[in-house]
C-alpha cells in the first residue's frame, strides 16, 4: 500500500512539473497574480465537480476545524504565485528544484518537532546530508550552461 502512495506522490510532482510552465506562460500573458487567480479559479471549478460527483466527506464540519487548517489555501495561492513570477526568470527546472528544496527544509523542521500533528522524526546527519546535497544540486541547476 505504501508503494501506491509513493506513486501518487510522484504523479503529483509530475503534474506540478507540467503546471509550472503552463502557469508561467499564463502569468506572462495576463500578469503573475492574475495568472494565479485564473489557475485557482479553474482548480476550484474542477474541485466543485469532484466534490459534487465523488465527495464522501462532510463540508458542514469546516466551521468546527481549527482556523489554522484553513490557511492551506492561502499558502497554496502564494506558492503558485511565487512559481508563476519565478519561472520566466530562472526556468522550470530551477523553480521546481528550489520548491522541492524548500518543502524538504520545512518538512525537516515539522518532522523534527512533531508540528501540526505529525509524528516526530528527529533530524539526523543523513537527513542533513540529503539537504546539503539538494542545495548543491540547486546550485548546479542554477549554473548557466557553459
């Protein structure tokens, strides 16, 4: 079962890899923040259909969840806007590499302290080495072609 979720995560990453240049082109044509608005509006329409036809949850409970849990949409909007503004200047690979590095760095902190309800997974030397290698990879990706 774990393998299925690894596949799903990889698929999600691949879709983000395709979404990034598409959103970048949209942002270049209509503006960065405007592009993010259009992207999220189309996404919201898709999710409305998905909830209507396939949803099994209970949206009426949203008023009872901790308010912090509602910040995810705003964080996603900022993340998409950042990628739209960056992709035309540094390229898709650089944006995706930097974004993954940022996610891993935040993930290490969240895991280490068990923040936001996740199980504690302490930072160790191998995890830090992995981040250091990713930082090196980012520098290599950003390096201009010679």
